[in-house]
C-alpha cells in the first residue's frame, strides 16, 4: 500500500513499505533502496509504493470499425534528419483474412507519412518514411528466415500469434537511424527482443521534411479507417534516439509490459500511453488525445 501523500512519514513507515526490518536505516540508505538520488528528503516518499509500476493491470482493446485512436502533436517538429524508435505490445485478434494492420501512423497527408504496417497479403512488416510521394522503407517477412524471431509458419492473426508472452502479447520494437541513406541500414525491427535480421525488400528514395501533426494507432491515418480488432499496451515513441539492442531487451522486460521509466529508457521519450487510467492519454504531454476508440480491459 502506498505511503501517505502528505504530513509526517517515519523511518519505520518507509522500512515497512520497502519490506525491511531494520528500523535504524538512514534516510540516505532508504532513498538509495527506493531509487532516489541526493539530496534526500522525507517528502520524496510521499505516495511512494514499492509495488512495481510496470506491472500493468489493463490493456487497450480496439474493436474493428471504431476508428482506432488518434492524437494531435503539440509541437509537430520531427524532421527527416531526426532519429526515431518505438516500442509496443500487440495481441492480434483480427481473423485470418487478407487485411492490412496499420500499427502506427504519423501523418500530414497521403503523400507524407511515417508508418509501420503489417501487410497480411504479403505477410510482412513495412516500415516506411514517405515524403513527396516517394518511399524510403524496409520490409520484413514474418516467416521463413525470420521465423526464429517470430515463431510463425504462416500469417500473423488471432489463431497464429507466434512467439508471445503468457497473455498472448508480442513485444514489437524498432529503431530508425535517419543519418542512413540506404534504407537497409536505417531500420531495425525486434520481435520479443530478438531482431528480425532478414529483409524482403528495401527502397531508398530521397527523404524530405513534412509536418507530422497527427498520430494514429491501429488505424490508417490518411483516411481514419481500416482499423483492426487488436489489443495494445505500453505504446512508446522516442524522437531523436536510436534504441540499441540492449535498450530493447530492457523494454521487453522478460515478457512483462513495462513503462519506459521503470526500465530506465525515458531519455528522448516523445510519447507513451499505458492505459492504466482508463483512457489512452500520452503521459509525456507532447500529444493531445483527439479520439479514443476501444476500451481498457483487465489482464
């Protein structure tokens, strides 16, 4: 149970919350145990709980034909020279049919967008920077050479979820190095912390700036349709940062959805939604929720 949010807190109260028996512990020792840094103050323990904040109780359940979820950028200033990374947990509930699933989509218009799509017909991920109608992308088949990561022998769907955690969620993460002029070198995607190393195809056309003013989850941002039956949790984006393999391993967190803060990955965090408060708000404050389809559901 969290400590009180105001008033007097004793050393013994903090010891009890931390599960310690030594009532003679110093404030510095207790602060270090709780992950706080100097200078120490009793007030930093207001509302403190030793229960790990990353153990989520809820995920977001998108129902088909509810138009996904969309956000408006408070400061839409991402340029083609900015690095980018993402992390999210996804549980496919779409049926085994020929459909496309737009996992995220940063949009200005149809000719200018930055998005990740699962193309069911091709059975591959397509991560694309499209500007002035030209594509800079890399694509990965989910089967064949990448089966060691995905565990899939056929299309990704509700009846073929591949390697996943105990709640049937897959952790997807990736990095985009904007300095690369060859798309094969610019993009990396990881499934449950394991890189999908073999590409199907890449396109390396020129990149241009555009205003990424809207962000869409589980929906095609150019027409706000084609959303799919799926569940999402811990969606996060980093602007100006290329996550390393070790960073992504930390975010995978041995199969438990975690906040970026809990696994020490807050640096350059531009967006994060965990759904614990009942609506998929961006906790960083950089993106304003415009519309939220779907509902929070308990694990």
